[in-house]
């Protein structure tokens, strides 16, 4: 809520497109995949024909390509769910993120309690 000269004012406009958040998230993951692909290409260039040294670059390129495919599929599914008035995130994803958050918090508390060294 913003304050104008005459007191509090409520916003009247509504969200133009409820799918914009999914689009921003998708673009962020695309940038991540492109960054991973770029670093992987540099690793491949640095390998200079050595097949063993090229493995990390090849693996990174495959992960980047896979991520691009997964992101597009996830975006399509999210947009369909939002248009249907459903919750975009599935219950498995919500539980997984919640469990990962709790595990990360516990790990952070353990590190803080252990102190330096």
C-alpha cells in the first residue's frame, strides 16, 4: 500500500498476466543453462583433443542441453496449470524443496555450532 498526499491509497491494477513469474523463472534457468554451456565449451577448448580432459566439458554440455529441455517442458506445464487455476508446483516438488530447506538449515546450524576449524 502506498501513501499519497491525501493518505493511504490502495493499488487498483491487477496482475496483467499470471504467467509472467513462470516466464521469468524459465528465463533464469535458460541463462543458467547457457552459462553452464559456455563454461563447458571453454573446458572443451582447453582440453585440446585430450579425450580424458574433455569429459567434464562434454558432461557439462549434456547437462546444459538437458536443462534447456526440462525447463521448456516445465514452463509449458506451469502455464497450463496456471491457466486452469491449479497450483503450478506439484506436491512432490513442494515436499522436496521443503525437505531440502530443512536439511540445509540443519547443516548450517551444525556448522555454526561446530565453530571455526
